[in-house]
C-alpha cells in the first residue's frame, strides 16, 4: 500500500512506499447513467469555473497553501494546466483539475495529443495507430492477438518511453503542472469534496504501477499502461476534426484518493 503524510504546507508532502505493491482496486459498477462526451466536457468546464469562483474552495486552498490568494484564473488555451493560482506574495501554482462523480468506469480524459507526439519509438506509434486509430468499426480493432502480444512485449522493452509519456501527460513539459486537484461531486454540484496532490507525487505513484496490457478480444481497442491509465482514440464521430489524436484516461480509484489530501 501507499501512504501520503503531510501537514498543511505542500512542501511537507512525504510519499512513503511500503513493500507491498499497489493492489488491483476492484471498482464498483456504475449505478448512474453515463454522460455523453459533450456533456462530460461541459460538466468539466463547469467544475473548473466553480473551482475559480467558489468561496469555500478558495478558503480551503488558502488554508492548504498557508498564504492569501490574489486571484485564480483560467490557464491559457492548450496549456497543460486548467487553472493558475496567483498568490498575494507574487508566487503562483499551476493546477490541473479533474472532476469525478463515480469511482467507477474506464476513467476520465486528461490528455489529448496527435499520435506523433505520444511515444518516441516509431514502432510503438505504429502499433498504437493500428490498435486505436485504423479500426474497421467503432468498437473493434484490426489488430490480431499475436500482434497485440507483440505490442505488449514492445512496450515492456521500452519502459523508459512509457515513463516519458506519463511524465509529459501528467506533469507537462514546458509550463509544468504543479498540482492535481480532484473534485468529487454529483451532477448538480450540490456537494463538493476537494482532494489535492502534487503532480510529481501522482506521477511517481502511477510510474510504480506500470503494467502493460491489451484485451486480446477484437473489442480490445485500448492500450493499458497502468491500472490507472488507458490510451484510446480520442472519440467523436466520423466527422471528427482530429481523427489522429490519442486520448489518455485516468481511472481515479479509492486508493488514489487515499494518497491525496482532502482539503474540503
């Protein structure tokens, strides 16, 4: 198991790894009706707005960072972060927000990029294209069982490439993301619980859980690089303006929430 101990200051985060490995979190089945892609996106944008404007959230952030906040603004378009917190002392932190309703399902999208900007290894990119993009139907893949096993072996032989992908998607490259803030709420936002974790700590946790897997049946169209991270086609219809984009999904489990600090 993993335990994260800290007091209010984010500088006091200490990640303690015990000898036991991350358990395979048995996620309960969703009882709520799943939202469409567009509804999920709209709900996520609404959650980001609430993060910027809600007084209770702001007070919890002030208590956590132990200094007054000047303003919280939306991050520039195409930034890795969603919001930027500016403090009264002139410092700032970049925040990636994630809203969840259920601890279940395949997870929620947190990164989208062109296939060419995913992995360094060209053969990983080619296999990922065959698995996720060049599909005969929406729910099936042309990749055979033998090819899938070969793809798994290829990824295992290039773990450093897998790690660099995780790092640039969870933390970023140039304007790095400092913290992840997870908002656990309901469809009407009438109740809100807020969890925070440094991006580097989240990366370390997921990096330790790397396990390459692809479901061998024809409907197995995702590359799982951890029990928490799955890669798939971005989604959308046949008229999608970004047909060559890969979407990364983060599956937030109770175990992941346990290593975050609940601040609200």
